[in-house]
C-alpha cells in the first residue's frame, strides 16, 4: 500500500476576481472607447459605451470594497495555518502583500483614468 499525500483542492480567490470584474465595470465607459479607437475600431455604436457612466460610481465603490476586503484578509485577520503549509511561511505572506499593493496601485490608476486622460489627449 503506497502512502500518497492528498493534494487539497485549489481555493478560488473570490476577492481578486471580484476586484478585477468591478474595476472593468467601473472603467468600461472610459477605457472601452479609448481601447477600441486605438485598435482602429469606431462607429456610432461606440457612443453606447459611454452610457455606462451612470453606473460607474456603483462599480467604483464595489472595487474599493473588494480592495478593503483584500487588505483585511492580509493584515487584520490572522490566518490559520498548520506547520509545513505554504501559508505558514513568512516569505509567502510577504509576496502576497507585495502583489496586493502592486495590483491595488494598478487598479486605482485604472479607476482614476477619467480624471487624468484629458491631460494626455489635448
């Protein structure tokens, strides 16, 4: 009889997925037309993407909530790890925090796009 270690199923990172989807929703009214124009795609139908501007505050708040929940998970809630698990390593926790801050910075830049793009498109 062989002793095989069972590999636990991978946990889905709902906070990361939710943050990315909320950010896409918050910036679709501004990034969508800009991206399509840069690809050479245009037309009158593209103005319908700006109708998403009315729901942008909802997605903006949702994104900030997800970023706050990610911060809470990394810094405020003690993680229950047994010795030998990857989450028990301080290096893993440090890498998670670095990735969190880089990702949060990029997401906040994307959320602020409508405020600073006019300076680049004169």
